[in-house]
């Protein structure tokens, strides 16, 4: 139970931080900013000239999308927080206007910073944004999800969201719920007809479905397979398949049992093993793929290190945990466990001081929250996954580790590759930097200082 409380506290902290970004987004009049003048103090030069788009959460929970040049770390643009379109070319950014009675949504070209158009929606909303950077715009580009931080009134939570037409700004459906649970955006189906919500209440997290055409939150009896998807342990942020139809995550499972102190040696553990969650966003169908029971861990430092990667072809999904020293390959067509293998186990600092810190301050030590811990090379032959320190590199053909890049022994929280797969950008919030790593040999190409918590790298434009 103590482990569960620690995970709940750590996860809740980040959920609240994410919600806070919906309260205090920067005003449009403040953005975008222009690039620094040429007379500014020269910065160190990195061996890369890519353009990086980073979602950064700053003081007070204020989030922004920062566009940086990797060569010198210059800030080229600063956009208000919002959601990128599925093609990553357009930003939907919102702000409250007219005394917070309306929401202005600005549609911005992220490369040029030019405002393409805007529309106004009645009510108090912000663009919905999950931790992993999943778009709040449907795959067909026609539907945008707006949400707001739930508030508690008369001992009940009030949650409200809206799905709007991205062309006209017309409200297609509204969700207003007052209950003992709160609701947050999870994903939207490719055609915009199904809105998936995370329901938080009674010490559990469940998935619910809001039917957009009928404007109704479907009861559990209608979507039993999805609504019954209750989180058993720590669950990784969702990751979409290349076609946007499926959302994958790993539930680390729960080692708890019903045993009591009087059971003695007859006590049989009945915890739930880790499993891959595959949610079909189009058909409202969910499937679980059980992972080996021996991959269940009671060590919160280890089960926080689960990550999910999807092959560019979409036919394979990988669940990897370098802290446990395991990788699992799942057939995405049949949704069955295809292979499992051991990889070199990355370890945390085993020093006496570190051990004492973890013992007395477990919640502080659990604040690391991985939002994008595994990426595959464009040809699908390599997996890069965050470890305790550095990055583990695993070949998909043999499922064997080819290297562990220490990268100055940094703890990374999010990874992103350039489109050609030549450079890996790794966010380390503990160090306040983005490390640039050559994928040819793991050599260090430089680093970028980040002004605040880097939640996700949303896009990388390669140098030319």
C-alpha cells in the first residue's frame, strides 16, 4: 500500500501540473516572440542545426511551446500552449477573452509563426493536452477538443469539455459532469465521434467514452470493455499507432495481495502482472496483452521506467524497461506476445547517501515522470529507451542490447529523433538540458538549456 501511495502522489502531482497549464496560458498578445538580436551574447555552438519544438511548463504551471535552434540554443519563437494538429504543422492555441466568458482559439503555422485564422467559442475553455503530447485534434483534422481544469463545488467535482469544428469553430458537443469523480482528456477517435476520458475517483482511474454525435457520456453497461479498463498500477502515457487508430500504454501491474499477517506461509500472492493496454479508438474496443509475471516489481523506481515504442510499420509494439532489464515484443495485428528478452539492467546510484535519500524522501525521489521514453529508428531496426541513467539501445531483430549510452549519466524523461534518425534529442529535467546524441556511435553533439520543465518534444525540423 505504501508503494501505491507514493506512485499516486507522484502521478497526481504531474496531473495537477498538467491541469494548471490550462488555467494560466500566456495571452496571445505576448506571443510569438521574435528571435534574439544579432548583438546578443554568443552561445556555445552545438554540432547540430535542427529546429526543436518543446512543450515547456514553467513557474505557476504556465506552459508554452518554445521553438529553439539547436546550433546555439536560440529561441526563435515562443507560442502560447496548445495542441498541434496530427501532421504537427498547425498549433491550436487558446486564451480567455471578454471577461473569461468566451474562448478565442488561434490557428498558427508553427514554422512561420503566422496566424492563419481564429474563432471564438462561448464558455471558459483551454485546449486539451495530455502529458505525452497526443493531439487534441482528430486524425481527420476536423475536430478539436477543448477542456478546463475540473473544480470542486459542494463536495463534487465539476468537469466540462467541448468538441468543436476546426473550420467554423461551431460547438459539436459539450460535456458537463458534476460527480464524485473528475474527468480529463485521454484521446479522440480518428473521425472525432468518440472522446476518451480518464475518470479519477474512488482511488482508481477508469476510461470512459463520450459519444459526440449524441452528446452523451456512455454508461458502463454500453462500453463495458472500455469502461472496465481500470488502472491496476502505474500506467505510462498513451502512444498512438502510426495510423492513429490505436493507443498503447503499459500498466505496471500491482503486487498487492489479500494476505494478512495471520495467513503465514499459506498466503498466495494474487497481484496483477504487468500488461500492454491496446485501445482501439475507432471501434471502442480494448484488449490487454499480459506480460511475463516475473516482470512484476514492487520497486517503484523500477516500474516507473516502463516505456512503449511502436514500429514505423505499425505491426509491432515494444514494452521496454531497462531498470528491470526486459523488453517485450507484441504482435500489433494479433495482439499477442511474440517475444520477450533480457537486456542489460540499468541501475540507480547505489551510494549510501542516495539510499538514505530514497528511504526518507520516497515521494521526492519518485518525481521523475517519463512522457516519451522509447522511440524507434525510421527503419525500425533500433529502439532507444530511457534507462536509470542514459539511453539503452536495443536491436529489434535479435532483441539484444547493442549499447548503453551514458550521456553524462543523466536521467532522461523524453526522447525524440530527427526524421532521418541521425540525432537523438533527450530531455533531462533533473539537469535542465536537452542532450543531443549521435545515433551512429552515441557520441555527444552538444546540449540545449531549457528554461523550465520540458514535458515533450513535439516536433523536430532537420537542418538542411
